[in-house]
């Protein structure tokens, strides 16, 4: 009971010390309503909202900001490797990707089945040796691909791109 009376006294004191709104500032009341925001997937938009450009999550601002980031072409691995000039890279890359799965798995099971015939019957040792040999085979595949890529013919890519731009300008 005493606590309720103390709360009433402090709230009454706080209400007397509150600042009253200045006449030049509009005082928000319950009659001042903001338009409801569309929410959810099925929200309907008005004609005004349809005309406005919505900001995207890529850091673009609305028309007022006019600070848009340039939208460049979107590259994908498959899209780049399917171009004619990249076929020499695509085929070894695809073969290496397939080999990185098939060969280590094959080596694992081959070593696992061969070790008991060599006298190693402890299951932990068989699995350990099989796993180690699979990892070594994967490392050999990666090293061979890196060596192949390093030995690839060197091109002056800036000159190739400049030649392509000139050919494109002639076509236009």
C-alpha cells in the first residue's frame, strides 16, 4: 500500500516537471494517422508506391540518393567455362574435378581390401593406411593439375582483349 502511494507521488511530481509542447511544433495526437505499411507477401501497394524505386540490398539508394553502384555482368563458373576461348581450360578442369572424387575413393577401397592379404589385420591400421593413401592420391592429383596449369602456354591477355574490342567495334 505504501509503495502504491509512493509511486503516485513520484508520477505526480514527474507530470508537473514535464515540458509542455511549444506552439510552433505540431503535437501528434491520436487523430494523426500514418498510412499503413504493406507487409507480407500478399500486401497490396498503391499506385504511388508502384512508381517508386525500392532500394535493393546491394547498397543502392532510392532516387533521392542517386548514388547507385554500377551493375556489372554476373559471372558464373559454368558460364565462363562454356565460352569458346576457355575450352582448353574447361576440359582439364572437369577431368581433374572428376579425378579428385573417383581416384581417392578407389584408392581407399583398393588399399582397404589389399592390406588384409599382406598380413595387416588390425581394423584401425587398415582404415588409417587406407585414409592416408587416399589423401596422398588427392594431393598428387592437385600437384599434377597445378603443374599442368603452370606449363600452359602463356598469353598476352591484354592484347587478346584489345583485339576483341576492335573486332566488336568493326561489327557495330
